C-alpha cells in the first residue's frame, strides 16, 4: 500500500509498504481522511522524541472497515468509522477507574518513542484495536469525523474544569484546540467566552464560531475584559498554548476561587505565580488527550452543537503530504486543519 513515511527527521516520503497484518482483536480501516496534527508537525523534526523514524504518523482519521479480526464483534466490513488515538489496555488500575488516558500500557497511533512504534493513518489502510473504533452516524461526514480526536481533547479539558452555567470563560490560544474549547465551554453554558490569540485570521474564526469576543494578547487585561463582557475577571480560564507568557496571561484574568485548565505544554516548565494560586484559591487542572469521550463528541457533531467545517483549511491527496507538512511547519500560510485523503 501507499503510505506517507517519516523517513528521517524532517523528511517525509510516499513509499510502498506492506499492508498491516490484522490481529484477532483489530479491524482494518481503509482510510478516507487523516488530519495533520500539531504534534505531528512539531514531532517530525525530532524535538519531541515521539516520532522516531521510520514512522507512519497520523491519528486523526476516519474511514471504512475493510477487514475484521477473528475475535471482533459489533463491527462489520463496510461500516463508516472513526477511532481514538489512545490505545488503552482496559486492565490496569487507571483503566479500571475510567481514566484510560492515563493507562499504564498506553500507546498512541502514529507514534514511535523509546518504548514502542505504532503505525498511524497516513496510509491507505491502518490496523486499529476494535475497542477504540466508533461507528459514525450518516449525518457526520468523514471530514468532520476526522476532527473528533481534537474535539475529544477539548471536551475532556472542559470536563476537567467543569464550568458552571453563566460563567465567564477565557481561552488563551486560538489554534485548533483553543477554538474547540471555546465552542465546548459555550455549549456547557458559559455566557461569555473570550478567545485570546495574536493572529487576526484566528481571532476572526473564533468570532465566527461563537466567541463573544476575540482579543490580541497585547490588549488583553482585566480592564479590556470588563469593557467587552462586563466583568474584569473570568470564572474559568484555559491555556491552550502552554508557555510562560500564556499561563501568566491566563492566571492574570482569573477571578478568586476560579479554575484553570492546562492543555498546551509547549514549554516543559514555566514559572508559577504561587502566591496568587494559594491566596486566591485557584484550582489548576492538567488535561491530557481524552477519556473515550467519542460517542459524546459524535453526538455534539451530529446535533451541530459544535461546528468543525470552518476549521478545515485544506483537503489534499496523501501524495501532497510532504508539501502541506512543510507549509504548516514553516507557517507559510495562515491555516487551521489540513486533511489528507489516501484513497
Ligand atoms: Zn492530534
Ligand atoms: Zn490501562
């Protein structure tokens, strides 16, 4: 089959590779679309240590079941499906408590690190364990379904923070996850949602998708917040960037007793305003990937509560993968999600 292979750091190539062998508990999916994730773009230069070549990346995908392992039930050839990126064991103490994203035997599709190598979906076919595969409703397109993986990340982060109806929410970062968090907190009942993002294209997108306001980080302050939504400080804030600056900004806009969701982690370490966190009783919630929230995310899409279509900037054949990775890596154009179509 044809696959987009990270041959060496920084070098992607279309190659002919063997079609994946199917284990008893797996299904073979003929990939219709696979999104390029920021973690693929950042990872391909070796900086994260999670894309050790050679690797077929890609974990945001949807397709058609084309083969079913001997021990699989409930899925059949021809089913339209999407799948989680996290392969969890279902047996460890974290899985047994429902915290499958913290699984002790966790593997991620399209990732190769010191411990394992698991081929992803930038290929004609991918083999996926059946327990992370979900049928998609007719009303949801393959393109929309490929965005469920990032949506599930946003849904999990909002679940961690648990905003209340009528809350004022601030989201720092208007990338893919920030945009989806903004829509999800709105759906969770937050009255006002303010997105903070330096790029005008992304600020405009946030407004279009329902944010009450979108501000440049340079103008974001309690005074400005009061001006645009009547209150100087937010009940909940989310950092969808993960740098010293983004966290400092998020916490500077948080009301006493407020909660902060931490999703981005571009910097491995950042200074923490300890005194403010202690005396203002902030709650900080780390949030990683998702906890098998796919059925709920599919529902949000099917009901059109969350709108993902404007977040797709480009749909291109798999062969153009090296080109689009290059565009995204060097920020050559203002873009959100690029989807590749292997079939
Ligand atoms: Zn991703
Ligand atoms: Zn586990």
